[in-house]
């Protein structure tokens, strides 16, 4: 007996009692189950439907408009998909249905199920899908990653995003959500490094009354994001013990609120990000290897701004357009000298740092319609690169990437020495998260200092 037939036999008695229409198809799109509620709504005999293809039963339906067929081909999930549906008496029904693929023991799709309900009126546009964020850049490597996130976005797969601080990891995550079948549902974001370790578990999974002194029944992010997407940034800052509980959610879709003995189901698409190379994080004991392999289905690497210098002028002009009206309405463009100054920086804070420099420059500029003077952040490593005297700058030849690495190594070494090799103080002075400094030092061969 095929798995889909076994599944139908196991669930038929229960599904037949529902007043909601329920249908199931096999992997080829032929109906294998059609409950009585569906038959009543359509005015048909279920026996005349079973074994027939979706497009045979509904010849007016296009393949791309069938949620069941899209579940089979795209492995997508649909929640409250609206359709104007004509019932057996000819009346127009406002119909909301949810559909999802069914997976067998091997992990392959064996079919799909759809559950619907009628509502009194067409849903309003208040729950319009999330707008798709625009990611600016012409760099070929960046465009490949944008194409990849668009592909991953249409699936239910978890996604792991790696990028340095300020590269736009949350922007990529929001684009994936906006492209997904969950776009009408909420997307919640959490920076794991911003929450104290003793509060992170309750923030994610919720609490029950009496779990600890003062604890009340409170939903966590997995419950609040039900039907939508949860984005966990800097997951390499999450305690290893808590990562094991996250692994369970990915494995079987269940979690337990703090203090509860009753597991709950999580209907959430998970996107995680880290600002350290995944394998470096594993080697440093900051990321569970098994969690990495669970998350690393859709993988995105966002190249740092210093490696795509052709995008600096494009981004800078975009930020002038974005902020000039509120900060300095007289400015309409950037001078060539300003662009050259921007392109000479190392940008350790990446796109976020560039945007802040443009905002600061607009605020301080008095030159008129053309922004000419760039107000660099004097406490940043970018400014430190520009300020290196010629006799102290590392000599070198070869590709620009190698020269920039030599300069970066020189700056970090100097600041480390000035701070007595204290990483926290060095990270503060350079304007970097401590984890980013550690990974950057490892990449530059400074890990043993």
C-alpha cells in the first residue's frame, strides 16, 4: 500500500466528521480523498471525483492557480488563500483555503492536502502581502545571492544567512518572507546577542505561570509568529544548550514553553543569520554542528562592501535620495571627489556604516546642491585607514584585496596593542561587535595575539 493511501485510511474517519471541505491528492495531482463537506459544497458524488486529476475535475483552473498543484511542484504552503467559489446552487461563495504538501518517510512529497472554509465577505486588503524589499547593488556575486534568496523564499525551507555586521542580513530575510506563501502572516525578528541568556529561552518559547518566581502565562516568539516567519540574527550568540531546543523545533516542529510539560506545535518558517563564518563558529564552539546542517538548506553569503566597491557610488546616491529631503533639502547629488573619498574607505560596518556617513555628511554640509565633503566617522576603522600616515601604512603590492587586508591587519594590531590586547575594548574602539572582531582576526591571521 502506498504511503498516501495509508494516510487517507488513517485520517478518513476523522476528516469525514468535519464540516470544512477537505481534499487530498497524490503526487501526480489525482484526488485520493474528498470529504462530504467538499461534496456538499460542489454538489457532486465523491466517488465520481476520486482518481481524477485536478485539472480534469476543474478544467477552468490553470496549473499556476491551483494551490494543490503548487504544493506538489514548489513544496509551498498556503495559508488562507482566497478564492471566489461558486457552490452547487450557483451562489458565489467567499472561500478561504489552506494547503500544504505531504511528505513520506523518505522526505519526498507523496501528495498534498487542502482544508477550506467559507466566509461572509471577501477579505479586506488590510492583510496585503509584505512589500518585497529592494536590495541595491550591481555586483555579480550579490545579484547571485539575491536570485538565490528569491528562489528560497518561495519554499518552506529554513535559510541560513552569513554576512558581516551591516551587510543587510535582515533585509535578505525580509525579502525571503515577502516572496513566501507566508507573506500575509507576521515576520518577527530577534537579535540573539541583544537578549540576556537567562531571558532568551522564555523570549523564544514563552512561559507558564509558576515556571519561576513572577512567571505568567506568556507567548513566546514561536507562538506569536504562528503561520509566519521568525528571523533569528546572530544565532552564533545563542547559548549552545538553547540551540539544542531550537534543533528540536526544526526536527519535529514542537517546542515547550518554560515550565510546561505539554509540547506545542510550531507553524513557523525559520530564517537564521550569523556574522561569523559558519564553520568558524562551529570550530569556536559557538554553533552546534547538527543545527548548522539543519539550517543550511538554503544558504546565503552576503559579500562585504569592501569586496564590491562598484556598488559604493550606487548605494551612496541612493542614500542621498533617501535622506536629503529630511536632513538637507538643498543637496541633490554627490561630487566626484565625494565618491572617490567613499570608495577609498574599508567600510568595516559595511552598508549600515555607509548610510550613517551619508546621513552625517548631509547634516553637516553647507556647500549647496552638491555634497562634496564626506564627514567620516572618526572613531571607525574606515577613518583610521584613511588617516594612516604614508610611512606607517603597510607597504605592499598586488591585488587591492590583499593590500586592504594588510591595512586592516595593521590597524587591528595597533588598536589591540593600544588596548593591552583586550578584545572588548578593541572592538568598542573599532566600532565592531566582539564576535565580528574575533572572526576578522582569525581571517587575518591575528587569532594568536
